[in-house]
């Protein structure tokens, strides 16, 4: 028996040594993109949702539970972003390493000041932003904070590679800082312009770059547009001379086109997630694409 235990412990020890890479799971592609940038070749990153899926309503696949069960690190949005699909999967996975409060759990919303926090929390009407707006990653300054949390989590679990994670974070930070100048300059001529969005996914982006994105085709986040609401939106669009309507891959583009044809506005495809629209495989490329699509449409 002792011999068997000894052999087992040798096998276990070598398994730990061979498993050099951290097994990282990200709920969504924006967290996944940054998780890869910070981890480099020291991590394997799995993203659960497709970049073209609605982050509030992701189809849970059986493979998700297996991914969560074997994760060293889980990165999710928090602020109830994934409340409709993640909690039961976590319950089934039973992985203590990724419980809230453990170094293996990065809830991106930790330490982020959420916008549009309602005075009274109510989900009764089906509002999916009951704790405040959870779509903060499209603000590049917030993305830097989340990247730093990810680097801290990796370093806590894998101290041997802490210097590498820190260096990758500093590189990401420097890239964002340089890009912010460029993005800000491109959008400056459109300061104060009004843009309509299908869903309230863009308050942080709008706030960062000085445009107004506070008219929505959805009457409430997560509630499909109704004909009476559309009449109201079209009237507001005419009054505010709105030229652009933003839709995401999982929205009903035809409804946006109806409002566009009634007002002479253009519909443009946007995504919160790297890979959700063509040519956006990294976080920085995504923001590049959003800025160039928006400026082209507002001209
Ligand atoms: Zn939302």
C-alpha cells in the first residue's frame, strides 16, 4: 500500500510539473482577449460564449461544466452580466478554486464604478441591468483596470511567472495609453452628437469619447422593441438629428432598418466583443474598428 501511495504521489508531482500552463476560462471574448495578452504562452485560455452571442443570454453547452471544473482561473463580468446562464453551471462544476473571493476568480466588475445604477433594484420588468450597467469593457481605461486584476490573479496562483504577467500588463497599458490619444482625436469632431443603440451597451464608450448614446430601440435592457416604443424613438431621432443606429450581431437588424428608413439614419454593425465583427481579433483592434466605423458613419 505504501508503495502504491508513493508511486501515486510521484505521478501527481510530475503531473503538476508537466502542467506548466494555467488553465484559464473566460465567460466572454473581451475577457478572453485580455486574458491571453496578459498570460502570453504561460496560459491556455478558453472562452465560453461565442463573440456573436448576447452576453446576457448565452446558450449553455455541456462542455461548459467540464471547462469550469478544470479551470485554475475564471474571469467573468460580475454585476449580474451572466446571471441568466453562469450560476447553475458553476454549481454543477463544484470547483473551489474559482469561488468568489479566491485568487482564481476574477470578477471584472470588482472595483469598477458602474454607471446607471438604479435607486431601487428591480428585475420585475425583465430589466437585465438591475445592478447598474455591466457593459464597461468598451471603455479602454476600465479595460486596463481589469487587465491588472487578471495579472494579479495569475501572479497569485503562479508566482514563478509573476514578472512575465507584470511585463505583459505594462505592455497592454502602454498600448492602450498610446491608442487613447488616437481614438480621442478621431472622435473629437463628433463631440455631443447623438447616436441610437439597439441595447444599452455603450454608456461607458460614449462617456469616454464624448458622444451621446442614450436612446435605445429596446424600451428597457433585455425587453424587445415594441411598435409604440419605436414611434417614440423615431420622433426623438428626428428631433435630435440622429444619423447612426448601432446594432450588435444578435439584434434584429430589420427593426433598426425600419427606424433608419423613417429618419434617414444609417445602421452600423458594432460589437462589444473581439471577433464579433470582422477584423477584430484583439481588444485593441475591436476599439479601432468601433472608432473607425462610428466616425465614418457620422461624417
Ligand atoms: Zn446589457
